[in-house]
C-alpha cells in the first residue's frame, strides 16, 4: 500500500506509574495557588492525566484532581465546574497548563469574600509520578496491522503510546503518527483523524476502541 515508505517495526511497550510525594499540601484555595506557581511540573501532569491509569471503584465526578478536591473539600461547585472543563490536551505544554489553571483559580479568589478551608483529613496532597516502562515483546510490522494490534493493547500501552508520547515528543505527537511519518502524503487523512482524537474526556478503554475503529476503517477503505 505504501510503496515509497519504509517502516521499522513498531515496538509495543506497556507502562505503570509510580507515585512520588512532594511534601506539599493545601487546605484552601490560596495555599493551592501559592504551591502551583512553582510545584514540580510532573505534579501538574499527574493530577490531570494519571487518573486514567488509576484503579477506581466508580467513575469520578470530575476529570482532574483539582476539580475533585475543590468540589468535595472546599464545596465550591462554581470553581469545580470551571476546572472540570479544562482539557490539558488543548495546551501546547505543561507550563501553559499550569498558568491556565492558576488564572482560573486566581479569578475565583477575586470573586469570593471568604476563603473556604478544607478539613485536616481532606487537604490536597501534591504528588507527581514517575513512569515505569516495560517491554511487551509485541511488534507491529506494517501499518495495516494497527487496527488488530491496538485492539489487543493493554490500557498501559494505550496510555504510553497515545498520551504520554505527546510529552516525550517535541512536536506533541503520539507514537503512532511518529511511526507513520515516512508514508508522507499517503497518510495525511489518517494523521488528521488521529490528531482529532481527544484522549482526555473518556476512559482508556474507550480510547482504545476509538483508535481500533479508526485504524480498521481507514485501512479497509484504502484497500478497496
């Protein structure tokens, strides 16, 4: 299909996240913003993205830890709603996300007359994560195999190759698009479809299903 393209095998990897304490906590919104100014950037990443890989007994009400805490600990539903609609994938980098988050919180501080305090056992603990990467011994030889291969990937593999890859790439590109670069114009439509997939609002299982359908339908169509 891609007569002018040469592909090295796509090495499928898996991952897990090791949580690391920062020693910083917050009991009100002012303390939260003070810490956010210079907290390790990995903590911003953790509190937005790592929930996708955490085991949970029920679906969370909000997509990020900041909104969850503001809702449950500070009982500020207005701010919680504002924070819940932040999509980290829409920001060019984590520093931009940091300042976008701070802008919303500081605006709320200007609006309220009294700062709410969380109970001692409900304070916010800033943590960050270190990613642990594992070899799977699975490889993808050709682009046409992507649909079937992705359907069998673990949630950790989906996270590593489609979400964490953007942090590792200067172009903010997932590993699938990076691998398909050599097919050039032949893959422009596929690149566009992959770029339009929002990895944030939804589960990794749902994301795997979307990617599986995207690859399967694309290569079925171009082979006809």
